[in-house]
C-alpha cells in the first residue's frame, strides 16, 4: 500500500528523513496548489526531481546551467525529437559541445533546484509509491539526502525571514534618492546586476524574478540586500504589464545602467 497524506501533517523534511533513514526506493509525488512535483529515490538517494510546470529536458538543464546558449538549446529541442536524454548527452559529448562532467553537474543542479523549492510547500497531498522508478531514458544522478535536508531546511528558514522582511512581490523598485553611506564598499554580483538592469517602476519584483529565472528565495535575498545597501526602495508599481520591461541591453544601455549605479556609489565615497 502506498504511503499518502498531507504536508500539513507530515512535512517535506519529515518525508525525506523517512526515505533517507529507511533507504527507500520509489517515487514521491506531491500535488501542491498549482503544481505537481515528482521525486524518485533509489535506496535512500535522490535520483530525479521534476515539476509539472517546468521543462526538464537535457537541453534546458544545460542551458540553465550556462553550458549551452539559448539558441543551441532551442535548436536541440527542435531537432532532437524523440531522442532520449542519455542518447542526446552522448551525442553532445562526442561532438565536443559539453563534457560528461558538464552534463552530470547540470542534471544534479536541476534536481536540487526542484527539491529545494519543495521545502517551502506547507500544503499539498503526497503519495509515495515503493519501487516505482523513472524510465531508463533519463540521466539519473544519485544525491545523498543528508546534505539536501540540511540545506533545504536552512533555505526554508531563510525564506520565512525574507518573507517577513519583503512580503509582497507585487511591488516595484526604484533607485533611492539618498544612497546609504555603506555603499562606499559595495560590489554588486552578477545576479544583482541582472536585477538592477530590470529596475523600472512598471516592473514588479515578481516579474523581475521570472524574467531572470529566479525563485522567490533568490529574488527576495537580492532585493533585500540591495535595500539594506541603500541602493533601492520598494514602491507601488506604476502599472502591471504582462511583459516585464527592460531597457534594450545594447553596450550603450548597459553602460548607462552601470553608470547610474556607479554614480550613486561614487556620491557616497566622496562624502
């Protein structure tokens, strides 16, 4: 008989602990409010995790991890047809596009990206079916659950704190009029620059997250950091467009965006 219940009574952390300690083999399905997750395990190790709302083809995993370009991923999706991920991976390795390590790391990261999201789910029906495993065509990378559970629990606590500090992703961002003195030592990361490039009173924080393929925890962490640095303020959006607006990122536009932020930082350094 399959193990089933509700996350309100048995959390994701408890489910993973049970599977880990009992070295279970099978598939755990969680039906959330608007999405469905599936996780497969072999002898207590996580080997695959997917969300119904996301594409988990190998081409998409390699693109998301930066191993191939968007155009290359689109071409692979169009041409690969019914080719299984294992076969496609071998073709890409033999053609010199990626290495075996690239594929393993991309698949592993895609799996972790899914399962870490599930630690934030507090409601949903789950069902564990023993000995049910994915089809052989998929690339499966075994992952120890001990580290997953620790990191997932840490992220859940962090998300709870960030949701308290920044509860509404329907707000927009603007550059602050009075930069904080702490900006004198500020160095923006690549992800922070990506968010900064979308700052526009018409773009909500949620839209910026989707445009940059960031989950709620990541966008909240970045925006909260920019707020703490005194670089941005949260405001009501001018409107809520269907498509997030971004300045055309020509070299000139990118330079102008960097110049705006650098001027704010230089103002502080000159105080």
